C-alpha cells in the first residue's frame, strides 16, 4: 500500500507535553498569515472558486483602498457568493482538518510525534520527517537533523558491521546480496556491492524509525487526535479566514498583472503559454482583443500600475504582436 506523511517530532517529558501544546497553539495563532500563505487555496469556497471580488458590499477598487482596520469591518461580506453556510463550512474545515492532528507519544524516547502540521509551524518542533514509499528511502543523516533519537539510529546503522547489513538485506529480501547483484550486474560485482552496502545502511535506519509510526498512520480507530481550536472561536476563525482572503486577493491581482505583462510583451514565456492554450482549444488568439478584455475586466489595473499605460496604448493602436522585452520572466 502506498503511503506518504510528514511527522514533526519534539523531545519533551510527558509532564511538559501540555505546556508544549499550548506553545504550539499560540505559535499557530501568532503566525496565521504565514500559515494562510501556504493554505489559503484549500479553504473550501476558495477551492471551489466561489471567492469573487466585486461583491455588493464593496467593490474591488474600494477594497484595495481600505486600510487593514477597515477591511476587517467589512469582512467577509466584501465577496459575492460567500454566505453564512460557506463561513460555517470553512470553520469546520479549520477545526476538523487544518488544525486537527493525529499524534502519539513515545514514552521510551520521551518524544511527541504530530502528523501533518502546517509547514509554517514546523520550527516549533525539533524536526520534521517526510515518510513515503514512492521512491528510495535511503535518507541521509540531515533528513533527521535535530531529532536526536533518529540521529542515534542513523549513526548506529552507518557504523554497523557489514555482517549486520547483510543480515538485514537477507531478512528483507529473502536472498543474499551477492546473489541479487549477480542477477542484475555481474560485470561490476565489487563496485555494486559496496554501493549497495552503503545504500542499505541508510535504508535500514529509515525502516527502524518508520516502523514505530507505521501502525499509527493506519490505525484510525485507536488513534489520538489533537484539535487546536473550537468551532466557537469565531474571532480566531475570522482572523485566519481574513488572512486567506487578503492573500487570495493579492494572488489574483498578481496573476492579472502578470497576464497584462504578457499581453504587452514583457513576459514572452507566459504569452507563449497563453497562445498555446488558446490554440489547443481550437481557437485563434488575438492579442489586442485579449488586452481589451483584460482592461475592461480590471479597470483598476492601469490606475494602480500606470507604468503599463504607454505599452498598452501601443499594443491597442498596433496591428502587430508585441515584442518581448524580458525573456527571463
């Protein structure tokens, strides 16, 4: 069965676990913007593309002119198609998915393991390891850096007698390493043998570490879960959603700016992709018409970025395609 998961680890005595989890929660709260930058696209109604500017309460132009305090007052009504049901769904996603983690505590090593924490919060932990079986698992020591019990395991296998590595291979593959190599590459037996020994040192370290957590990944019935926020934490929920909205608007605005740059010849690579997409759909591409549609759809573009006005006028008054000015964009 295929698997992949990121697990973050923290060595902490059992009596201090609760205090650490409080620290983790506060760090999440203090870094909502950083988390939102990674996760905003997964907010349910944003993922469905229901988040659309130019709502009834405030226009996109007015939204950009608002101060952060004023934006907070109109949130979340500044977006069309976002109602109480959408906000409730998003709060449910935050409580039961984004900030809801499977965890385990290893009393022997005094180490807490938390599955799938947001990338922006990993610095609170000693380290994070990405476990998977879609490619080789011969991780270097740096993949376990900061997680002392794992560093000890890696060092143990890296310095283990060769006989232990052969025994590990024979157990895992039910044949001898020599026989396996002879079947695959008999011409360079010694060279391949040394490479395989080094490989299986790292592979053995990975498997010894992973076997402690593999049962936890699949055993949902007996697993323990940690939820950082309550459905009733409305202020915090809205604070995080607002951060997602701000980043979404910034992203959509940046996308429109990059699209405009392509149409006026300042981003040839993107222009090539636009034309290719249009032609693959069975149509032809008219740069002037596309630029006109872009400016009609986003009248704020030239107001906020007047440096593009002359180039736009040149394209609109010309019959030819723009000449790319920056091939590296």
